């Protein structure tokens, strides 16, 4: 077994640059999707938790239900093949636009799929965190004369962010691992590179073992970062022993 891996090791060593590029593609794609997803999730979570307009709540709830109720692979296919390619086929004028060199690539559609997916999941995290805000904090904000909007910005959202931290850390990990599906729409991420190496070397084990190690490494960094954040922002919740 050991000699087998030694003989097949060039499939990894000859493609270290490709794996590094794939890791960078995964990191920036997931990172950008998370940032853009937050721009959707925070207002969507506020609407779900506080909005008095039923039609708006139903609209946001429908978006959340669709993206949480369907596989990410299906979403990526619908957005890439069902929207991206169909736009170029049925609206040739788009090819004359300045943004066409970007739209004809796969990564904008992969980014859109990841962004909408994480936005839906994170909106539910935000909703839950807002709804569990201690009533005393809200009453204190009202007693100080804060308007509902000001109380939301200064009291509710900062408090909700601390409660949502652990769940959001898990969402980052889920999105990172789920991002492997973008390799099916020609993105050369970690999984895409492993698949190409497998095809070129007819080696089914080492490329995907390397991919697994890279995902594990990135996940470990995320977990460590959130442990530090939790240690900092939840320091006041630690049980302190009284000295005699």
C-alpha cells in the first residue's frame, strides 16, 4: 500500500500550484458569497422577526423556504444553466454589453448561487437571534427614549450578533463544504482541481485526499477564529470563582 502511494505521489507534487490556485478560488468565492449574503440576511432577518407588513414577510419567507428547501446543486444548475446560459441564447443583445465578458464566465453565477443560499440560511439565524433578545434590553432602550430603529441598531442587532455567532460559524463551514458543487459548473475550485487531476492521472485516491486535507485545513482556521471571537465576546459569561 505504501509503495502504491509513493508511485502515485507525482499526481500531487506536480499539481501543487493547481491545488493552491483551487484553494484560493474556494476561499475568495466563499468569502465573497458570505459578505454579500449578509447584506441580504440582516434585512431579511429583521423583516421576518419584526416587520408588520405581512406581504413582505411572506416574500422573504418564500425566498428563505425555497433556498433552504432545495439542494444547492439544483440551485447552481438553475442559476447557471437556467438563467446564465439562457440569457445569452435568447437575448443576444447582452453580448454587446460591457459586462458580457464577466457574465459569460461561470464564476458570477456560482457566486450568485452561493450568495442566495447562505443569505437564506443566515436570515433565519438572524431572525432567531432577534426574537430571543431579552425583553429587558428592549424595555431599557425604550426607557431611554430610543426609537424602534435606533434600538434595533444599537441594542438588538449587537446583542443578536453575539447570540448568532456560533450558528453563523457553522453556516460558514457548511457553505465552505457545500461550495464543492461549483466544480460541476466548470469552476476550478479545490474539488474541481482534484477532479481534473483524477482525470489526467487516472488516480482516484490521492487527489481527493489532498482536497479533503485542504478543506479540513480551511475549516480548522475558521473554527479557531470563531473560538477566539467567542472567547472575547462571551468572556463575561464565564463562571468566576470567588477568592476566599
